[in-house]
């Protein structure tokens, strides 16, 4: 089985402020183009407008705007943050995040595929995809091809870093969450009813459902997969003759407090200051930042309710 993060690290990631930061980053990039203008304006005034939406109003991935590079950079920052937490904990059995060397093949006993499930609240196509993603045939037809492309120097030389990120997000991101996601005891209502915050019960560290962006970063599979993803960034750098850490064009990890912006050099050097995300562990900063994020969630909930 996948090795869980040390309890102290898992408890930090399960904090509401980190859950909300992770959730809103995905939510806003994926659905921004579909929000009504008044909702967009309210979110804009709160400082959470995504500079590069990932999906168009027609629900098609936007390839040419470098949103895929945001996808890669954001996960680099999260891994840097977790490595920072791991260094503080000093657990010799888990010194740092290490991704899969290759995606686990069918029958891998260390990373078994949980059984499929059916969610009555989900779209039929979503339920069908979960079932397919867990089959050996899907792995051989899709996962193997996607992994081959992402490690093929000839392909990596033909794409920008943003295009690589968009490809991974559009293919492996959802497929991995579906294949290794275990049937949850309950699924968080998304969005919550207008005027109601996300219930505190969903902040329990045990809630690590891979198909919920509010929870997936608490799951150990998340770190194995995104460690693998960042190794693909290194492959891309080698294929394109790129060196060092200061090569990122886009670095949006969601709105952060003004004095705690990401540094643009990820992974950071060993002597770098603490990662930007570490600021959210400060109670005073977290309280103000969380209050703002709660407002954004309520705007989204109201917009969705009007559209249904």
C-alpha cells in the first residue's frame, strides 16, 4: 500500500485553509469561462480571477495560454511546501516526496486499484469513466501511451512546457484520480448550498477522496503521481536544453497574501526561504485569507444555483 504522509504533515494539509486554496485553484481555472459576468466581477474584486483559465466556455482545454504551465508550477510549489514540512518533522522513513518511477502496472500489489463505485449524484459519463479507468484494458490502451509520450524526448522537444502541462492535466490527472480513487464513505456536496459554508466535517484528515479537489492533496497517491509529473518537467528540460530553476513563464498558485508570493524558482534551492504556501499556516494570515476564500465559494454557489 502507498505509504501515508507523517501524521503531522497530513494534519497541516487537511487544514481548511489549505483545502480551500487547493480547491479554488482548480475550480476557478476549470469553470471561470462559464460563470456569469456578475459572478466573475465579484470574484475579480476579491482578487481570485484566474489569469489563465484552463478550459473554454465550450469546455475545451485551452492549450496556447500557458495555463498548463501554471498546472505544473502549482504542483511544484505544493511539493516544495510538503518537503519543507517533512524536513521539519524529520521522519527518516519519509524524508521527502518521491514520485513513482513508472505508473503502477495492473496487478501492482503496492498500489492496488480499488473497486469501482456508482455515485447517484454524478453524471452518467463520470460514473462510466471511473469504471473504465480501473480496467486493465484502459491502462494498456491509454495510460501506457500517455506515459510513453510524456517520457519521449522527441515529443518533449515538440511541445512547450505549457502544452505538456495541459496534456497531462487533460489526460492523466483525471484518469489517475479515477483509477486509484477508493469508494468514499460520503461525497462532499460541490458546491455547497448558497449561503452555507462547506461543512466542517469535510476537514477531517480522514477525508482524502481523490476525485475531490478539496481532498485529493491529503491522499498519499497524490504525492506519488505529482512527484512523477515533476520528473516529466525535468525530462522536458533535458530534451530542450533548459537548465536551472529560473525558467518558469507562469506561476499562478492561486491568490496569496501580498507579502508571500511564489518565487518563480521551483524547486527552490536548498538555501531558499520557506515556500510561499507556508505562510498560510500562520493563524492570523490564515484567518483573513480563509474568510476571503469563503466569500469566493459563496459567489460560485450562488452562480451555480441560478444556472440549475
